[in-house]
């Protein structure tokens, strides 16, 4: 329980610091495009770093997916959005597991135990399903990291489960933005 409390305190501190510094507002699709394009040859690294850190401070992943499309076009936008999503979920897992450990293993509430049992029985399949529908949800990242799921199963399930939703966001944003004259 102490690790869970420590995790909540650290998460709250990150969230308030990001809010106080105005980071969350600066990470809009247009702000992300400016960061990526304005950084020149290190723009991709800046994008990947911002995506990873943004995930920790609960910036919606969709902003980064659309930002990649706006900055890099549909093909390369998909590639960088997908790699950015994988980098973000990896950093979240590592940080949350380091701070919170496997705190959900201590929960005794029966409905939660049932959910966690499914994760224990079929970790990759469960993570694929969760990622397909909940994508880059920070609470999902945190919960999976604090469960008993192994990193390998988490990563493989996330890699499979994120492919289609990232593609939909990148290519759907292309269509929606073109309606408003936002893309050439």
C-alpha cells in the first residue's frame, strides 16, 4: 500500500508541475508540429521524448498521434506516431513499475481480482484487447505496470493492440483536417 501511495504522490507532483509550467497546453497537435519541425534534424527525437513525457503527465495520446500526422504526413506520421506510442507506453511502464511496484497484486476486491486473473491467464491477449479499445490511456498504463504482467507480455500486447488504433487516428485525422483545409 505504501508503494501505491508513493505512486499517487509522484503522479500528482508531475501533473501539477506540468500544469504550472504550461506544458500540457503547449502539447497540442499544432504545438507538437512546431516542436518536431522546428527542432530540425533532432525533431523526431524531440517528438519521441515529448510523447513519452507527455504520457506520464497525462497529455492525451491523440494529440501526439494527430501531431505526427500534421508534422510528418500520413506515411511517416504513422511510423513516428506508432514508435512514439511504443516509447510512451514503455517509459510509463518502467517509471510506474519502479515507483509503484506491483501494488495491484495486494488488492483483495473480488471484481478486480477477476480482471487481474484474466491478465495472469492470457497476458498478451488481454493487453491486445485493452490497447485496442483504451489505446494510450494513462490509467491503463499505470494499472498494467502495477500488475504482475511481465514487461515482454505488456510490450508485445501493446505493439499488436496499438497498430490499428494509431493508424485510424493518423489517417482519420488526415480526412477530418482536410475538411477544414488544414492539410494540403
